[in-house]
C-alpha cells in the first residue's frame, strides 16, 4: 500500500516512542504524538489517557495509520493492566473504527509467549504460530491485543500488524537480550514495513534484529518487506564475559520470557 502520510504514535513519551519519534520521520511520516504525560520538546503533542474515548477519537481523526505503543510495559496489578492495556487498547481500536483508520501497528510482546521453553542451539526457531503462553498479566494483555486485532479485522476490516517486540534499546544489556534484541534502526524498518505492506489483514510478527543467537522465526516479518540490518553478536563477548552464558539450570533462563517468568519487573507508576 502507499506509505501513510500522517501516523498517530501513542506512547510517544516512552522509551520506544522517543526512539521512534527520532527515526520514523526519515521515512516520510508526519507524526501526531499522544501520551498520558507531556512529550518533552513537543508542545503540539496530545496529552490524553487511553480511558478518554472522546480524546482518542479526536486524536485519530484524519490520520492514515496508528502505531500503538501506549500502555504499561512491565508487570503490574491486574486492575492497572486491565485499565491501561486491555480497556485502553479496546478504546483505541474503537476510535480507529469510528474514524475509518485502515491500518494499526500494535506493539505486542515476546511476553505473550513468555512461558515457551527457551530454544537451545540445536532447536528450530520458534514459529509465530506457537501456542501463546503469557508469562505475566502484562503478557496476557498482549494476547488480548492480538485477539482484538483479529476481531477488528474479521468484523470491521481494520488491518493490524501485531509486532511481538523483543527488547528495543540502543544496545543489548544482558546475554538473554542477545537473542531478542531489536536495534532502534531495525525497529523503524519493521514499523515502516508494517505500515506499507499490502493486504496484511491481521499479521503477527516477531520483532528483533537478525541476531546470530536468534530464538524465533522472522519469516512473517520478512514477508512484509522487513530487512533487518543489525546483529547483537558484536556485543556478545563483553556481555558473556560479564554475565556468563545462559544456564539451563537457572530458572530465569528456562523460558523465552526470561526473568518475567520468575520475578517480573514491576511497573513503577
């Protein structure tokens, strides 16, 4: 499909949102920014909560597509996850439906399949259709988001690419992250592909760079036109020297979701 011109970026003040604010305009997008808190350096950004359905409808009015990053990105009590990630995502999809927005890129997560056993070197890559096994209430909310996206495609014709993001930071910070890391530049490449590929319906993809230690199958992302350029392996020697290789006997290393399965980091707000 032709590249959308105006894209609503929710969660624009967050870590990933900040990175995408810097990188996506180079692809020709005009970003409309939304977050529950003010976006630093962006006086024109929309400050609105995902619970505010009228504000959401106004925010999506006239945009060509949406990249939905907003919500809680770590574990939290279910009531908070319910409000921000489940009801909030529903509110966004309803606003998109009401305003005729044709394409959404939904920030899903590897934590939707976090209790999948971690593959060893001899194992095949984890396919995108592996059974979902969320590791947290957070991961559960991402399963909901993927199902919501499927419903809105089947029922209303709203297309979505659900991106099961690994870890998107300027550089990996753990040995586990060597397998799931997505460089910010590759993230922008993947989002651009997700916004411009034709006839996606509802497509689920894994989001990472072309890592030497990759755990999951990127074929559905590549089918959109995604061509990752980065590999975490250049950081491997230093991280392994500091932390050691992953240990099969360590419960934190047993599953795809890592320590989210044993002692998940808590949302600080």
